[in-house]
C-alpha cells in the first residue's frame, strides 16, 4: 500500500501500520460483500447520514435501508458485464484525526479468469464510531477508466 500525503494536519493521527491494515481489511470486506451481492452486509459498513458524490449524482443517504437499496443490484449489473470480482488497491491513505481517515481506492474489474476488464476509483472518508469500528461516511466516486 502506498501512502500519499495530503495537506499537513494539525491534529494527532494514527501512524501505525496496524491501523492502515485495519482500513485495508475494511475495504477487503466491502469488496467481498459487494461482489457477493450481500447488500445488507455492505449497508452495515456505512454510517448514516452519509453522502455519495459523483459526476452525475449527489445523494444524501439517510438510512441503512437506502444504502442497501443503492447496492442491491450491483452484483447483477457487474455480472452482466462479465465482472465477477474486485479488490481494493489503495493508492492514498491519510489519517486526518485519530478517528477519521481519507482513503483513495482503485477497484479493478476482474473477470472469471481474474483478468482486469477495466476499473473504477473512489475516495472514501471513514470514521470510527463510538465502538471503535470504522464506518463509511462519504464516498466520492471518481468514475470508471
């Protein structure tokens, strides 16, 4: 995982690789749940309210049910295009506070042979909840390549 530094922060933030690995594990689970079609599991990884922003959309997400509905057809849509798997390739990660991390992720589209058939990228803001669990709060959709 390559770290990319953004603007310097004045707040103390985690620097240990175990916290970075926790982010990677979160994203691994997110990708597995998405490609398995488990929208309910994906929804539990989000905190609400949340926000999704892309070139053609800006959507506030107020309930976990909305998150689940948003991702409910993702597996079928990807499968129609021959995409059956993905993995999170982190290309930027910065802890901006001790609870919040901004992470840039490339999601390659993998076919049944594991060959890449395109990709998309996103930037996420994750924040630890009061139980210490990472939850997704903001998704900035960078689009497909």
